[in-house]
C-alpha cells in the first residue's frame, strides 16, 4: 500500500524491502534484524505503522532516513567521515561499504553507552606489554580487553552481516572524540582476535585515527603501506615482545610446533597460540600452524569473550530500549 508521510510519497514496505535488497540487505535479514518485535506483515496496510517501521529500519541499520523514505532513492548509510580502507589490491571499496555501515551503527551505540571517557595512554607497545605482564604470564585477548577498557576504548565483536556481503577483519571509528574498535572477524580463536585487536589498537595509539574511519579488510592479505606496517609492528611488539616474531623454518608436523610453542611461551612470556600464529604467518604453513593452535584453544569462543566483557562494562541505562534490544540481538551481549 502507498503511504504518504511528511512529504514523502509512494512509500510502502515492499518498495523499501526491494531497495534494501538492491543495497545488499536481503529482506530476510531486514525482517530478522531491523524490524521491531511487534511487526507483522498484516500491518503493511496501515500507513502510520509502515512509516514507524521504516524509522526502525533506518535507525537500527544506520541508514540515511531520507533515502529510506524516498521511494525512488537509492538506500544510503548515514554520512560519515570518508573512511580509509585497508584492503586487498583487487577489492572494490564499494563492496566493503555495507559491512562498514552496519558496523559503524553498532560502534555508535557502543560509544554512547560507554561510561568512561577516552584518555590517551601515551604508552608504547613495549610499555603496555610490560604493564600487562606484571600480573599475567602473557599478553592475551583478555588482558588487552581490560587495558582498552581502562583507557576508554570500548571493543565490540560484530559479525552479524547479511549473507553474501564482503567481510572485513575489523575497523576503528571515532564518535565524539572516543575511538571504538569493532572486530568483525568470525574466527573463534583467542590468539587470532587478539592480534586483530592489537593491530587496531596500534592504529589508534600510533595516531592514524582521529575522526577518520579505518577499515581493515584482511590484515594478513591487504596491501601494506606505512600505516599498516606500523600497526603490525605495534601488534607484534605488544604480543611477542619483538617486531618480527621468531625466525622460523617449516616444521615437519604439528607436534613439533606445539612443543616449540610451549618452550617459547615459557621463555618469553608469550601466549602459545600467538606463537603458532606467528609461525603460520612467517612460513605460510597455515595447515601446521592452525592444527597446533587448536591444541591450545580446544573450545575457544573469542567473540563471546569480547562481548561478555563489553556487556559487563557498558552503561545500558544510557540507551533507549530499541538500541539496547538491537545491540543485544546482533552481538549477543
């Protein structure tokens, strides 16, 4: 049914869903994530309710509301500072915009509910490492989350993207001067997501992020420039205590790597899973590296760890009910 709302003509739910599909947001995804719990298809004949539902869609997905309410307009995400994409050489930046737009909306909600203001720590990677090693045997995902929280950098895991949308490893966005790290990689490994977190923290503390959005498509494969090299070196120093990691030769089997990872972890105060990842990156022997990593992380669920920690440190009362519901829905926090 056509709906007339505040100067917008020919608005109906099927038109909205069709245009969202054209933007890569399938109707099934929109119905499950963006429409309120009380929505029913029979309500599509009520002009007032259609308009209200369109508002929910725009708000939850971070869309430009005028583009949603204009029947012949292309759906667009809310205006943001021009992002800086760190990507594979052959990746079209437009293909990353949906992941970026949805993740930015999650980051915006998280920032609003973060009780601590951002206080730049003015510490090097080595200094942060020494601080964390006072109480822990290694730098890990858990104590990195704690450090970020202590300086007012919230970290959220968000990988709830529509089917077929090009994925990213993570991004950093600033809202009201406060950086937010969004980890989008769906891997469950603690060591793997610890590296992504350390890399994104490096972008912040190396001064790469002010009001600009940094989007990392695939940290292991994207083009390397001065900023990416600096962020990688920051992460390596923080996690391993040295810039490049260890000087590896290919090993004959997983068991050898497990033994060496245990030895190096004990000697250098390094997480053994991080040692396995360093081996895989250095040698490109991912089969052996991942097999050894699984020996140390049998039931890993890094996304759950991140969002459980986040949920415990947000001020949920700052959010309206729908924002709370949406954040819980898409993150499990």
